[in-house]
């Protein structure tokens, strides 16, 4: 499998707005995935919130995990590193301030998550196997980190061209 996180070496780098749009599209897709999953999980619970259909709940989570990996591969993987690089460049140009340390920490966390996701995308498990479901489940925290915090990287990257 060709690494999804690496754009063609001779291709042009995307503009900051294009990078931000990819991250926005991923966040929107993750919101839909979350909503659909919560609806499916609600159907597996009784009126007291206890899971009564464990198999259906596990299937809903597996579907969620797979859909999230596909959304990342489609919208963010090709340019995640470029987005982080653009955001870091903007941070480097800003005057010193206390909050910049926090933003750098967020970008570092996103970079670590991107590396974990990239490793899994570069070495996928057999499609439909238990190993694939386990791999996707292990990526869920990294994918949600991107869904929750990529707006910081997007907003910073947007400032570069804007």
C-alpha cells in the first residue's frame, strides 16, 4: 500500500486554506460518525442505559472505528504533516505569549497521533479480520484527537496565507 500520508514528491504542496479545508471536512465527517454511532448504541441499550445487545454494540463500535479511519485517510492523511508544518511556521512568527506553549503542545500531540495513524495505514491488517478491527480500535483515540484539536492547526495554518 502506498503511504496515504505522503503526497506525490513532484506535486505542488497544497495551500493553507486547502489544508484547513481537509481538516474541516474530517471534523465534519467525524461528527456524523459520532452521531450515527450514538444512535446505533442507543438501540443496544435498555431504558436504564444498560447494554442488552453486546454483539450489536460491538458491531456499532467496529463500524465507527472503520469509518473514522477511512475518513482520516480520505480527508487528512495526504496533508496532515503539511498542515502541522504550516501551523508551526505561523507559531514561530508570532510574538512570545504564554498560550503559545499550549498550542505547541497540541500540535505535538497531533503530530504523535498522525505518526501512529500513518504507521497503521502503512501496514494495514487483513481486511475484515479481527486484527483489522483491533488496529482500528487502537487508532480511535488518535482519530478523536484530530477531530477535537485539528481546528487549532487549521486556524493557525489559515493565518499563513491570509
